[in-house]
């Protein structure tokens, strides 16, 4: 678990390193109506991961009553992974569909670091058997264990980082 967490954390930090060279004005500019700016794509991740943490806090309290994940959970994650690879536009669940537009990249980095540290605090002391329990419920993929949750966070993060990069490329082409 530790290695997986470190990997997603290194990727998160790299996203910010890649974007720090871009002026805030461009990062906060949406390419059109009803479209997210690069920072909003990252804010979506902050909001989503904050929601993940809130759910996990509750489920961990009753972890002894939670069943172990199985093949069905793995299949749902695989289907989810494929859905994120396909270049189709997927509609975000309502609870995370309207990320704030008024934060800078620095604000977003600070918020996300706190959310990610909170996630680690929740999972770091779990026993191996608890890491394999259905402690998170994704709105589409259903119940996932902590390993699968980390995998989902990585898949989700990569998709929206690419969205942020594409948004900036589109804005650069149109100026």
C-alpha cells in the first residue's frame, strides 16, 4: 500500500511541477462555456478526493462489519479503468460536477496536499486484512478496497491532468 500511495503522490506533485510554468490567468481560463479551466479540472480532483476521505472516515469506524473485496470488485474497477481510457466525455456525478473557478494553482496545490495527507492518515495504520475490505463506494464502480481505491485515484487523476493539459493546449492555439 505504501508504494502505491507514494506513486500517486509523486504523480500529483509532478502535475504541479508541469503547470507551475503557466501563468495563473491561463490556468484559470475556461476554453468555453460550460467547460472547466485547467485549475477547475484539478479542483474537481480535490473535491472528489475530499469526498472519498469523508466516506472512508465513516466506513473505517465500522470496518469489522465490512466484507472483503473479491473478483466482482476487481472487474468493476477494470471496467471503470476502460471507461476512463476511452476518449469519450463522461459526465461527473453532481456532487463533484461544479468545481470552484476562483482558486489559483497554488491554492489548489495546498488544498490537494492536505486532502491527500488526510487520505494517508486514514489508511496508514489499517491492517492488511482491512486494506482488502470494501471500504470505499464509488458512485459508478461500486465498492472498492483500499488498493482499488488508490488505483481509482490514480486513474482519475491521470484523466483530469490530461484534461488540464489539453485545455491549456487549446487555449494556446486560440491566442
